[in-house]
C-alpha cells in the first residue's frame, strides 16, 4: 500500500473572487491542493483571474474543462485554451488538460508543462466505462504526453470499479496515475484508488459536490488518514 497521496478539493464558482475565496477556505481546512474549475467562470477577465489566483497558485490544479468531457465553458475552443494558457503563467502546482487537446497541440502541452509544476493529461468518459484494453490504451497515451495520467470513467455497474482499478497494476502506474469512476456506483473506486497509489484524490468541501460520487474531505481524512498526507 503506497502512502503519501494528496487530497484535492474541487472548487467551482461563477466569479473568480468567490472561487478563490472558497479555495482559501478549503486550504485553511487542511486540504493539500485545490482544483480550480475555471470553466465555471462567467465573463472573467484574464487579468483578474491571474491576479486573484497568483497568491495561491502553488497549491492549485487549474483546468478549463471542455464541454465534451463534462465542462461548463461557454465560449469557443480557442477562447478556452487561451484562458488556460493565461492562467498557466502564474505557475500553478499542476495544470490539467484533456488528452485530446494535448495530442492535437503538442506545442501547447509543452508550454503548459513548462509554466507549471507538472502536467496532468486527462480523459473523462461521460457515457460509461470502456473495456480494460481501451482504458489501458488511454492511460499509456496520457503518460506519453504528461507527467500524470488521469483516466476517469462513469460507473454504470459496480463491476466498472474493478476495470478502472486494474489500471494501477504494473510499475508504470506508480505515482503517475489517477484513475477512478464517477457516479454513485463509482464511489468504491475513489476509495480504492487512494490505497492503490493515486498521487491525488479528489474530494469535496461543499455541501454539493462538483462531480457525482465525490466524498467529503473530512470523511476521507478520518477514514484514510494514515494513507493520505
């Protein structure tokens, strides 16, 4: 059992001051990292985002999730990537970018990696959980272009948890893979992933989690304190 995974609270808000305020409270409560979902922001200017986020950048994962993978960004693709690139200049702990985006634009991926402490290359399956071979292929592709691969499927059945957790088998996944299922039926994979060696586990500090199946930070800390930092 690998120890040392970080607990990350996912934060989403429609304005940047509220976003950063909630992030500060989560960090004060003891989470290791905060994931800032910048796709939820409405009409935020780049200058304001950079100014507000810069003070906590070292504790942040920033992402502007695409609509194709469950995001809420209302603008076009060029605008979405410009927002991510602009905020990357503050030097966040990690930047999360979709596998499809990273493979399509290697120059962008390299710049995001250079501007941050590490690049998380992610894939989110909104329709279900693919077969093990497809999941493993997604993991391996993400590892080629990022420091950490993130493979997230949607659990329709309890058996889906086993398929996603099987990705942790083998040395290549050690410390470089985040893999779990969303949805109520995927909660077990979130817990097991912490014990399987995921470097980051996503929790909620709000009454309503951003992603279905996210577990409350205090509950995870109480139950799995010896496993996570």
